[in-house]
C-alpha cells in the first residue's frame, strides 16, 4: 500500500514549525501575492526562506498557494515572484487560473505544479487533461464521493497524484467559488478577501413590517441558511487509503497553533497506526478527543459517503473544550519558559501537549515574569513567563487547559 502524505496548513512561520513538529509530511502556505487567504499572516521572503529550510532539514515539503483568480492588474510582478519562489526552493506551487499556470510554465518550467481545488476538478478526464499540460497533482473538488474518487484514480496515468481535503471548514459554494462576499461587502472571495457572509446570523423581514425580524429555524427537513459543519474523516482512515488519495489535506490556514497541532497529531497517529497493522487496525477514541479540543464546528463527513451525509446546516456555532495557554520556549531543571496565548493563574492545572504520546498533566507553580518578578497570573498577550512544573517538557510543546478547570 502507498502511504499518503499528511498535508497541513501553515498560516505563519510558527504554525509551519508546529505542523512539522507534530507530524505533517508537508505544509501549504501563502506568500505575498495571489493566495486565497489575504488576511492571514502570510509569509514574507525571509519567513518563507526560514520555513523552507526548517522543513527541508527535516525531510518535509512546502507548497505555496497562488490559487486566486487574478484580474488584469494582479499579474504585475508575477514573473519576479515565481522566480523568487524557485530561488527559495519551494517544492511546488498550487494554481487554479490558466493564466497563472501559463506564466508559471514559461517562467519556472521546472517548478512542480499542483492544481487547486478552486479549479473544480470532479472527473478523471479533466485530471488527464491537466496532467498532460504539466500538472503533477490535482487537488480534487470537495463535492466528490469516495466511490467517485476511486473510479477517478483508476483512470489516471501513473505519476498523476490526487489530493483531497479530509478535515476542516467547508464552503457552501462549489469548491469555494463564491460571489456573496463581493456582492455584500465588496471583498472578493476569489482574490483571497472573503468576509464569510455565509457565517452571518440572518433573520427574515417582511416588506411592510421592516422593524420586525423573524428568526430562521433550521432542521433536517427544510431549506437551510448557509452555515455548515466541519469535515472530519479521522474515523475513515482505511477507506481514505484504499481510495488511492496521495495527500490527505487539512484545512485551516487562518486557525490557531493549537488547532494545527491537535489535528496533525490525530491524523498522524491514526495513519501510522493503520500502516503498522492494517488487518488488526482499530480506531482509537483518543484521536477524536484530540480533534474535539480546539475550536471547531460540529463534525461530519462532507460528501464522501453520498447525499445522506451531505451538509446539515443546523448551527454555525463553534465548539471548544480547551484553550491554548502557551508555547514552550525552553525547559531546564524543572523550570519551563512559556510564551503566553491565554490567561492562566499561578497554581492552575494544565496539560502539556507533545508531538508524540499522551498529554502530561502539570500544575504551574511559582510563576514569574521574564524579569524574575513573582506574578499571580499570565494575563498579557504573548508575554514570556516561567513556572515550576513536574515532568519532562521540551521546547515547542504546547500548554493547554480545559475550559472551566482550575
């Protein structure tokens, strides 16, 4: 069996390092041009250089997104940007627009090209076409079923890879091709500036009663508003492997380090466990527990198993069981140095999330700020503080805390 790649989102340099530390085989990210997350903390030249080097030293790969749909003015400087990416030795670029594809083939002919999910690929004929043009990997549309993916894979030439989303937010529009944001607030989703109006809270208003707002009720039988659940395929690793998918893609460049670490760790452990013993493989509930901790919407399996499992839009609300407290910057002789992400009080219990193995339960005692002054709480964003803890902790471990627990 071919072991698929686990591909993780990297919204910034810290998230790139976290994804790799927690088990990703590759990361995808946006630079300063033509990616679909214009409001993410995207990479500049120096950050991208450091990120590529960090990944390559560890045998991992970096893909850069150029998957926006450009207007005429967006092509300015594209050739220079492509040469910059080639100079930085990125492993592939992800494109959707034929114009960007054409310029990439002319400017950096040796660059590996992946076709974005924005290109809406749902059949093997289209895959064959793009492969003949020089695309190595097709990122499939989210609207395909597992049976369709299997049939598609069987009809592809050897060397033509397929990638599919297996976890994260879903879009109500076909493979993300949406006009709502542009129409409502003037922010173009297809150029990376989506305002996510599908997640707004809506009411009905009757023409002659403009001051009365009527709630919209949703259930399993009716026509729904636009919010959606999050995809989660952690319980279907054997089916994903057997389908022939080459890369299991996790959504979430705008999401937290805690999210990246939790999701990558869960899928890494599940995939490795399956390949260690395919015949005796059993799903471990701890993997789902990892996925329930960071902020997420109710999980479902998208379109993979047909219409009965399509998006039931009952709520757009997020669920979150844990908060990230901070990231371990160093540990020596029982003293941990932490970069804060959420408030914690001296003496509180917490958990140390490590790339491998179960979480370590600790109490943070004798907390001090970076100047050595005793503090009762770490309550300033990204402040550096120290605490005494029991147990072996390492740099880049993540400190988390169950909501409401002391």
